[in-house]
C-alpha cells in the first residue's frame, strides 16, 4: 500500500497508477500537479453546487430543484449508494434520479417521473472513457425528452469524463453547463470520492468535506502495519482462510439498516471486479475471486425461516 500510494504502477497492462486514496488525502499524491488538480476540482464542485443551490446557475430562468444522473456500473453504483445512505427528504437540496441501465422501459419510467420538472433539472452524464454505449444511449434518450419539451439539453447538461474524451469533446461543442474531470488513475468502481460521486452528492446536499474526511479516517485505520489493529487485514485474512485462498465460498452481505440497502449491490462490483481474475500478474491461470450476494437482512432472514419451517 505504501508503494501504491506513492504512485507505483498498479496496472502493468495499461501502465497506470491507482490513486483513489489521493482523492481523500491529496497530500499523498505523487506530484504537486496531481495534488493541486484534486484540490482545485473539489473546490470547483463545492462552488458549482453552491451556485446551483443559490440560483446563480439557472436553467430556463429557474432554480434547479432536481438532478438526474446518467451512468452505468461504477459511474452510478457509488452515487446511488451514497444518495440512499446519506440523503433525507427534509435536508436534501435537490431530488436525484438515476438512469443506470439500457432498459427503455426503465428510462421511460424515470423520465416520466421528472417530466414536469425537466425545465428545472440538471442532467449529469458520467463516463470515464466518454465512449460507453449504454451511457450514450441514456444521454440520447434524455436529450430527446428535453427537446420534446422545447428545452436546450446543453443548458441543463454537465459532463464528468476524461480529458479530451468523446463525451468531453461533445459537451464542449454543444455548450454544456460544465465539465468535470475523471482521471485515468481512478478506476470506475473506486470513483465515489472523485467528481463521479462528489458532484451528485454535493448537489443533493451531502456535506462532501465530511464524506472525504470519513474516508480518510478509514484509510488511516487500515494502513496500520499490525494485524491485531487493522480491520481490513483481518477481514482479508478471514476470507482468504475461509475461501481456501481461491474464493471457494461466497460472500453474503446482509445490512439491517434500510439506508444501506444498496451496500451489497455496490460491493458486488467493487469486490468481484477487483478480485475476479482469470490470470495472475505472472500470466498463470488462477480463476480466483469471490462471488458476492446480498439484500436487506430482514428479507433474507424471512426467506431462510420460511424454508426452514417448510422443511
């Protein structure tokens, strides 16, 4: 972890660093340029959210009261989880809706929910590569809905994407409200503390400084070089032992807190995509990983109890 946080190459196939930890502790960044860009971007996110809340950024002459997020996988799961876990109808500054799938019926359902509010709705389009087809399809469906309502989609749209990506160029050419960066050293499934997650959270009204400081506190605890005091190492060792080092057992996540209902869905991608590998770094076939399942704890318990009684 010390080497990774100093900027060691973590993905030899793509010659990339992995630095999502720098997002909540810019002092760890391996260069002043990266550190300053992180700090500047966080400041820009807070300023933009404040401008939206105060009516400085206006769409169709009105104050934005709703935001919709178009993304898929890592560009949606984290923001959805945080929105559900930390949001509240009495304190949210904006309502948030998600278009996170290519299901036409699902898109129509979300767009119908905000149809009367499109004129006051910001649309966040999130794609690291800028070329994700599912996200592009969602954007085109949203754009068509705005146009049917006689609205200029660009005046409502905000992009979060890599510099000079297809989406970045499209947003610039079509006069979108703003563009926020997504860096190549942040993986999609670990992007919650980047503009991918911080922008929708800030717009909703979440205190993102507290979110970042909480994540940093977790990092500090899990960097201790002592098995007895490091909960991350303890969990890793427990799963390595339980799964015989090969993931022969599955992980089941059962949150009993309603706000954490999406925790298992978030962890499914985070864990399975991170650990599920056909080859190791030396090219050996290993087929390793851990399958993750989950739902509300009460739902699972009810199902298990019913089956036990039937048996």
